[in-house]
């Protein structure tokens, strides 16, 4: 299978704070599959590190309340073009670009709400099967 996956889950230091969220268990499960590493925030041109981003009322803001919605949408479209032939997409939970089902509420207080990140929504709208790293068992079943 060809699988698009958030670069931070593969150990790439692309998160807003310059870190990663490498998921060894997930990478072991995906061994032998073709992985397409993506990051809508770096594709949008955000530097590493950069201010945290959160979604508030459908728009993406930095922690200093600068509206960067259009910039993240552009980066998300670039990633969408990269994953054309992928069978599934695995994205980093809670992210304003990649969160699936859970995102931060826009108050920069650590509070989670139901919702999807900008790129996640694009993937779903374009018919991709989208999972977060927290959907490990579902991913395992999909892979057979």
C-alpha cells in the first residue's frame, strides 16, 4: 500500500517547536509499505520553530492572533497534490492542519474540542481514508 503520513510521526523535526512525535509502534506496523511523508505547515512555508497554531471559528491563528488561514490552506493544497495515489492517510492528532476528530479550541489553553484540521478536512472531502495515530487498531485491520 501507498500511505501518506505526517512527517512528525516518522521522526522528522517539523513540529512548531522543532520536535517530532515519532511513533515507533506505528512505523513498525507500516514497515514494507510505501510512505509519503507530508507536513502542511512546512509546505506552507512556516519556519521551524514557529508560533503555535490553533483553529478558532474556522480560521487558523498564531498564538499572537495573526490570521494564517490562507497560508495553511496553500500548504495543505501542496500536500494534497503529493498524495494523489495514496491508499490511506495517517495524520497527527490534535494538529490544526492534521488533527482528526480532536483539535485545540483556539484559546491556546490546551483545551480540546471536536473537529478536524485544515488538511484533514481536505483529505476527507477528496475521498481519502483518514486515520490518526490514535487509530492504531483500525489501521492494523485496514492493512490486513
